[in-house]
């Protein structure tokens, strides 16, 4: 078990370009979460999956943000038409969830996005 | 909606001294409370959590936290700080024990002086 893996670790993109980040959760974990962390703030919840089902997406910041987890394993977070305000650390976490309970969430090291 | 307040943006503590980081939450029902630590270039690591029962919870690395419902607080403590404890600490609250939605505070940066 190598923990939650996120790629790339850093991404610099020009305003208006699309970017996609990948998260590989801990292999037996069925829940996967995306958070965004801006400078001086705590992580902000974006969305989460249980297996391949996206159970909460109302917190995605705009319709430019979308996430997928097609086979219930890895997940991707895409930002279309990036803006400078999208510059942040994007964190992924995973856990083993059962009903209303579950294990702690393990976080990856994040992908730092810089929009220039 | 739930919220978390960490009133101290940064704190400096001498190595070997005791530490207390403050956390206040706002949530109508029984909260599920957590403390995470984030070191530079590292992901968030769970220090401890409170779901129910004993209001004093023990965590990893010698940390403990006390839940006080009357004060809506969940302060983190350590009796003797080590230089390796320098990091950013986040308090968080969840709707249930399944961690489906964590609401974090803004964090407290801990600096440790020699």
C-alpha cells in the first residue's frame, strides 16, 4: 500500500486552458474525495464518490469543474477554461466507507495548480 | 451549515514547552471532530478524532484533545513540543463518522523555537 497518489504534483497552465488531475486512492478504499486548498485557508470540500457513483457534487465551484471515477478506482478532476482564481492545491483523499460510518480519510500530497 | 474557527493564525512555542491550539465549531447536532496536521510538501495526516464517549481523546505523536460541548470547543494539546511538531494544524468537523464531508478551519501554523 503506497497511500493516495496524485499526479501531477505541480501544474502550470495558461489562463483559458483545460487541465486534468489524477488521483489513485488506496486500493481497497471505496470512497474518494476531492478538496481544494487556497493559500491561508483550510481545505474546502468539492465532491466525493462512493465506488463509481458521485454522491455529492453541489460543492463543485462552477460548471467548469467536473470529476469522474469511471471504474470505481482512480479519479480525475478536470477544470475547463482555467482562471487565475483556480490557482490552488487540489487534494484527493480516500477512505473505506460503510453506510454512515467508515475509516479515516487518507490524503494525498496534492496537485498544486498555478494559472498564469 | 457547520463551521470551524481556529482563532490563532500562527503560534510560536519553545521546544519542550506545552502547547494548546484552539478550535471552536458551530454545528447543531452532535459533531464529529478531527485534528489534522500538514507538514510542508506532505498530505494531511489525522492526529485524532472524537465521535462520542470520553471527551478527552488521545492521538498519535503525543497529542490529545478535549471536547467541551458547553464551549463548543475541541482544543488540541501536547505537554512537551518537539521541533518536528512545527507544521500547520487543522481542526475539522463532519456530519457523520463516514468522513463524507469535512469542513476545515483555516489552520494554525505552529512554529517551534529552540
